[in-house]
C-alpha cells in the first residue's frame, strides 16, 4: 500500500510538472498576443476598432453573427481595470494616455440620453452604446446596473494611484464628479432589479450586487481621502445594506451562490466565479462574507460550478472527476450553441491562483465543513482543520490545487488556435473557436489569469474585516427576543455556537453561526431576535480551530410566541 502511494505521488508530480511547463509556454506566447488583442480593440488607434472614438473599447470587431461592434460599459470597465492595474504597477506611459482617454470617453457616455433615461433619470444603467458615443436605441436587456459600479471601481483605482503620486487636484476636479455620478446611481438603485451580466435575466444578480458593494466601499474611502465627506455616511450605510443582501444568494445545500434570483435555472453560473476574482482583495484573507477566492463558500461554489460542465460537453468526456475541464457560462446555456467560454474557464484558474496567494501569505489553509468537498478532490481522506504551511497536507493540497488551476489554463491553451486569437467561445464538441472573434474580454481574462498565476495582486479595496450580523436580513415583521442558554463543558480553544432553521440563526450555515458568550460558564448564552409565531429548529455546535462538532440528533425545536421575550435552558446532547 505504501509503495503504491509513493509511486502514485511520483506520477502525479511528473504530470503536474508537464502541465506546468505546457502552461508556462502558453503564458509566454499568449501574453503579448492578449495584450495586443486588447489594445487593437480600443479607439481611436486600435488596429481592429476603426471608427471607435478615443478610449472607447469595442467588445469585438465582429459585425455579423454576432454583431458586437458596440461598446459595453461592463466589458470596457473590466478591460480598463486591468490596464489601470498594469499602469499603476509601473506600466508604460502610453497606457496613461489611453486611460485618460477612457475616462473622457466614459464621462461623455454618462451624459448621453438613451433608452434607460438621462444622466439623472436612470441613463447610467444603459448597458451598451455605439462606438461613436451615441445611444443604441434598439431593444435590449436594460438596465444593467453592474456597469456604473465597475466603471467607478476602475476609475477609483486610477484615482488612488494619482493621489499617492501627488495629483489629488486632478482627482478632485476631474475624476470625482464622474465617479460620484456612478456611485450615487449605485447607492440609489442597488435594490432595484437588473439584467444580469449575460443580459438575459431581469432579477437580482450576485455579480451585480457584489460589484456594487465593492464600488460603494471604495467610493466611501476615496471620498474620505479627498474631503468629500458629505457622501461618506450614505455610501457606508448602503454598502452595509448591500453586503447584507449579498449573503442571501448563498445556497447552503449543496453549497453554491445562486447567480440570479430569477430565471428558473439551476442558478449555477460563472457569474459567481467572476465575482470572486473581481472582488478579490489580497488583504481580506479567506473571508466568506465577501466571498473571497479562498473562502469556504467560494471554493464550494467553484466545485459545484465546475462539476456542472463535466458531463454536458463532449470535450470533457473521459476527463477524471478531479481534473480540470472546459467550463462555460451556465449549464443550461444555448446561446451560439451554449459552449465553453475562454473567459469563464480562465476565471476558474484565476480564483484558484488568488486562493494560493492568500494561503501562502497567511502560512496556512483551513478546511471547513463547507469546503471539505472541494478539498477532498485532492485528498479523499482529508478532514476539516487548519493546516500550517509546514505540514505535508498543506504541501500536498497546494501542489495539487496549483496543478488543477493550471489545468484550466491548459484547457484554454489546447483550444486556442494557432496565432493565439481568442474568440468568445470554443465548441463544446471539438473545441474550435465559436462566436465573436477577438473578444476584448477574452484577452483581458487571459491577462488577469496570467498575472494571478505569477502572484501579482491588484490593489486592496477595503474588504478586510467587513462583517454583517446574521440577523441583518430578517424582515420587519414582529419578532421575539429569545435567550438561548446551554450547559456544556468545553476545553480551552473550543467555542459554542448556535445555528438553526431561519436566517437569524444562519440557516444552518456553520460558517456564520452565532458565537455564544461563556460569561456564565459552563452555561453559554446568546439572545437573538426571531420571527414571531414561527416553528424553529436549532442546534448548538462546538467549533475548535475550524472543526465543527454538532449536537446529536434530533434537532431541538420550539415555536416562538406572538411577542415579548422567551428563554430556553438546554443541556448539550
Ligand atoms: C493615437 O494616435 C494619435 C496620432 O498619432 C496620437 O496623437 C495619440 O497619442 C495616439 N493615442 C494613443 C492612446 O496612443
Ligand atoms: C454614430 O454611429 C452610427 C452607427 O454607425 C451612425 O448611424 C451615426 O450617424 C453616428 N453618429 C454620429 C453623431 O456620428
Ligand atoms: C495629473 O494627471 C492628469 C491625468 O493624467 C494629467 O493630465 C496632469 O498633467 C497631472 N498633473 C500633474 C500635476 O501631474
Ligand atoms: C432589496 O433588498 C431586500 C432586503 O435586503 C431584499 O430582500 C430584496 O430582495 C432586494 N430586492 C432587490 C431587487 O434587490
Ligand atoms: C433558565 O435559567 C436561568 C438561570 O440560568 C433562570 O434564571 C431561568 O429561570 C431559567 N428559565 C427557565 C424557563 O427555566
């Protein structure tokens, strides 16, 4: 047995090495192609974007089936966020010219009256414009409320760099008015329905909510830095409300973020993986409140998402259940044949590279009951706990995860045609490129995944230490104050938490269970407002260094009264 394990590991290491060298070589050939691919699609000088005004990003030069010769606020902002990250990390001054042109182009576009409204009546939610900065007036899925959030995030990233480099005047006089229009729109409209980033479903969308939250946090910090204090408390209040709402997309069983509240699909969608990479903050650790790439929720979600494509694409047939596969937008997709996309496959790798960066920084990796299924792909005998970087478990897992991540880049590489052009999709049956050629976002996604693989991290945006109360989403109906007391003897390092069947009791989610007070040890206590006249089930759990121990079955149960306060005195079972 032991000899078998040793030789299996040896084999694994050899194939991981081969994978890694394939990917190394793809990164070195594709990087300049992807960079040139992005620049070719930006006016006025881009070689494939003739007719686009300066700083305007075309989605793709394709004009028929599909016609993508338009500029989308979302795509443009994600693309320029990457160029701004490059510039602020020491990139060339020609990027600076382009960034300034982008800012001017977007400031113009903000003012264009369009089918969603004027600048002050909802027009900022318009998703796409003509490349000469006029309105697109055809039928479309509008509004799309992620655009203003992503645009402000891109421009704020630039603004923060300018402030750090002694150019606050330009930020205050030129950038702030543009940023503020978008942030006011986000603060006032985040709680209205929106078309999702795929422009198909009108409901609430996880990606949109998450990037709105990020924009408000960054906006509040920037406003504070430049003395625009009148907006700070409003942005903070709304950011906290948005963060609370963001928690409601988590679907504890089987552990994924439901991408859209409408649409009648499984809810499994690359929307959520893109959220994880576009709201990554290297200083936020593995925080699950903001769904950081290494958080247990985002890893569980990633597995659910990836696995949903294993059996539906012919190109994935014969690939082992713990190996990388081609992934698309969502399993039910039929658009242009419903194929894998380069940018979604790369996003999986990017989330994993981001996670590896954070584990390395913190010198450990934690496996919770929520992320156990993800990690057991790489070690079936793994148990929950925290593994320091000095342990062999940590090395085994991180080596395997690096190789798994490389596998997704290798998948994109395998189906990149000679010449390196990246279309929107690659065929589910044979991997040949499908749909729009030279998709700007595909190229940008290659640049961001390559950067993450090289350990490059974007600037922090203030996600560190954000919390929400587990009861923030309970509605405003009548509540009863319930005091829970449980008599339980613990050892040092163990804590007792409460979880149960309603939102205020974390909906059985152990990662947001309520920590009880040991002030009257051995009685542990907490008081929670619960909906009145409601049948509640609950359990106490013990958590020691990430390891969760549940009380034995059955669940504790009671029904809340109509009003007032109740006390429950329990003994651990
Ligand atoms: C585009 O070309 C014009 C004319 O050569 C030049 O002035 C301008 O700086 C170029 N724009 C960028 C972003 O390089
Ligand atoms: C903008 O481009 C559209 C589509 O090519 C064209 O119909 C329109 O006349 C242009 N408008 C201006 C002001 O150039
Ligand atoms: C500040 O940045 C803007 C935008 O690039 C630039 O036009 C301006 O010259 C800069 N001002 C100073 C003082 O560096
Ligand atoms: C608005 O916010 C409430 C409370 O967070 C939430 O229940 C509701 O679904 C939200 N609606 C939309 C469209 O965002
Ligand atoms: C619960 O225990 C507390 C003391 O820990 C006591 O004051 C209270 O009367 C008890 N309540 C019930 C309903 O047993």
